[in-house]
């Protein structure tokens, strides 16, 4: 897939028409100077790995017995964890979902970098990649362009645990309707390992052929067949498919809601500008 096909000019035009991103507030990795600033302020927070020594309040540190930081500038930043499910069900005979997953990842990461956040990217079981600052938007684009095709055989390709948190953190999983309990367990472990993690979004990318009903039989892989309550032949009884599909989706939503995951669903139609419009309407970008 060529770069111009993956990220056409219409995509960046639509991205440019979105409202400016809000700065990511809270303990972060970037700094935003107050107007007329220059003198150390009276705001403090506990020290974090990576804090510049010039910000350490040594007297407060000695009193409290642990690093304490005095802020001379209002902080902005934080971290966005972008997690891409690259299992075989991402691309069931069509590249639409693979392509739109990468487009949506770039839009989310692009705007997070503009807002002062650091972006961590995980796509499969390989190592995490970190991007910091608006100047790294091109590097994030290149990383998404260079992703390998979705897996040839289906498996839950879970990433390793993310690096230690350095600021306010949000996580977004971009997946398909067939992601099962293994991913839910992974997101739960993320919350337990880092109780300070903010919003955890579960974004489901749905193809038209999956909803109303498929135009051909879907080949469910073994791991996907573990999902309970889904059995229908779309050719024999389309109405039965729709009932089973809705029950299948609703069961997943209930499980994820019980774990504090916010699920958003985006229908895909292969239109780059339309994808960003729908993501904007859903409150995702």
C-alpha cells in the first residue's frame, strides 16, 4: 500500500479542518510558559522520573524525604498510548479496516503531539515506540506506513506492558468486533498496574459486510470462535444473522462497560475524510 493511498491529500485536508486540539493538562512532559512568567511559582507536585533538576525544590525535598518539584511554568502534556490490534480479523479479505485503523491512529497521535502529549505506539507484540513533540508527527506517519500487514493466522497479538508512566496517561485500543476477552484482560492489567491512568477507550472499527449481514461467509478463526453467543448463517437467514450479531455486540459492550472501558464504534466506508468526520462526531478526535 503506497503512502499516498494510505494518507491521501484529502486526509490531511480533513485533519486541518478539525478544531485545534486542546492542550493536554496535568503533570506532563512539555511546558507552557505563563504570560509574564520567569520567577518560580508556589505550585508544587511530587517529582517524577525525568524531571529537570532545575525544577527540584530542594528544601521541600529535604522536608518531605522524597523529590518535590516547584513549578515555574504551567505544565501541559501527558501521554497517549495508541494500541493497534493487528490480528488477522483486522483484514478479512479487504484492506479497508487496516487502512482506516492506521489513518485513525495518525489523526489521534498527530493531534496529541500538537497538544503537547507524548505518544507511545504499540502494534503487535513488538516493542513500544515513543514520539514527543510536534516535530515527530512525520516520524509517527512513517512508522504507521511501515507497519507489516495484519497477521496471516489469527491470534491475539498482545503488546508487552507499556513503559512506566511519566504523566497523565490515556489509552486507546483500535480493534475490530472480534477482539475477545484476552484484550479486555490486557486493558484491565493496564489499569491495575497504573491506577492513575485516565480514560481507556475501546474503539471498534466495523465493516459494512459485518453488519447487514455479510455478503459472504466470514471465516472465524479459532480464537474468535471462543466468543459466546454468535452462530448464524447469513445466506440462510439474514434476520437471524442480525439478531445474533446484535446480541454478540451487546454482550461485548456489557463486559467492557463492567471493566470501565469506554467503547466507541465507527462504521467504515473507505473514505479518509469521512472517517475523520465520524470520529469527530463520536468525540474521538
